[in-house]
């Protein structure tokens, strides 16, 4: 996950006017995510170990602060034309969880988009993490693009937006009126779809790791220019 992309976080695909609470929430989220990105390296090699670490960390935070109002998980490698409502409907179909979903803007040069899923309870968080981390399937788009969960960006906040800013699609889910989405599906282990999805997911992980190293190099070179040593002045 690139910090500069999260710093320019915004809602897309939704025709509804953004709720002020949502805007404030996302602003706080990008600040916290940016700080966390600077401290922790991106790793997709052992996702199960990563999720265990993140869940344990959140458990400790909940114990210290008495629980959280919302939990946020970032997703990479989404189709650029994917809508937030499609994500929300798919998650509900597969897990019965009612969530809030967002898709972030991406540049024309990028091949994929990033998004976020906001959950209301720790129980929902655990259920969704178990679903994402199930080795028997991979979430893919109808074109075959696999989701990549940015497990190092698992985030919580004790003052996130309340249910008053829920999207219409999410209210429909609670009322049982949501339609079935065909833009997302599961590729199951042992199938050709799964093999291709795994190869694509590993390729994305390799690209992300390479990109992170480039960012570190850029940061080092910038520091040399902005903060030259006394000997070079």
C-alpha cells in the first residue's frame, strides 16, 4: 500500500452526497494509516501470520480502551469500475455481515483500485478475517482479478461514524431488498480459476514489495537533499 495513495483518499462510484461524518472519518483514517504504513512493512507472503498479529494487536487495544465503534480493512487490486455497493452486497451474501464499503480514486496509469470495508463489531471483524484468510478460496472479479487484503493496514477507531451515515445499499441489505451481484465471486481451490488467481495475487505481492523498496530509496534520497549533512553544506 502506497502512502501517497492513501493521502489522497476519496469516495468514488457513489452518486449520493457524502455524509460529513464519513468525510471526517476517512480523513482520520488516512492519517492513521499513513503513520502505520511508515512503521510496518508490506508483506503478503504469510497472510495468515499477518492476520493473527493484527487481530492480537486489536484485541490488546480493545482491552485497554474498552472496545471500538468501528474497524476498517483495506483491500487492494480491485477492478477500477467496481462500486462500493457491490462490495457491500457480496460481503453480506457470503458472511451475512452488514458493512460499509468504499472505493478510492486511482490514477489512469494504475491497473487497479483500492477500497475499504468498515465493520461495526469485533465479532464481524473476526468473521470477515476468517473468510478472507480461508485457504480454500480467493475472491476474484468476473474478469479474474483477485482481491489482495492489505493485512498490515487493519485499523480501528473508537469515534468513527455511526449508522446514520449508512449508504442506501446497506440499508437495503438490512431490509432484505438487495439484489445478487455477479461482479464478484469465489475461485475455489483445485480449479483453474484458483490457480490463476493465486499466481496473480503472488505477482501483486511481488510488485508491492518492489514498490515499497523504491519508496524507501526515494525517502532516503529526499532526506539527503532536504537534510544535507554539515560536511556537504
